[in-house]
C-alpha cells in the first residue's frame, strides 16, 4: 500500500494495461496511483486499501471523466 510521501518510479512508455499492475492514472486534474483493470468499454480503478471502493469509468471519448494512463509504476520506497 502506498502512503502519502512515498517516492515512486513511473515508466511513462508503459501505458498498455496489464492485469495486476499498478499505474499512474489521471482523471481530469487529479492523478491517482491505482491497480488498473478493464472490461469491454470500461477502465476499472482498484486500490489495495479495502476501504476505497473501486470505480468503473467508461472509455468513451465523450465521457466527462476522461481517464489517461500516464505510465506503469515500476518501483516505490518510503523514508522512515
């Protein structure tokens, strides 16, 4: 589970969605770090934190909540 203040390394060349991988994702002006899954017509954002409900976002170009995959998280660390 990532926490506020963690440092992450994102490979911006890896934007194709692979199940079980973690990605940096933008929705409008907000950037999230989430597991990304997909079903026909939808991107699903999931969290390791069981208190955060996953959400399905339509992949339609005219969707209000446009989702952009910024890159795959390759590494992260936490300072003590």
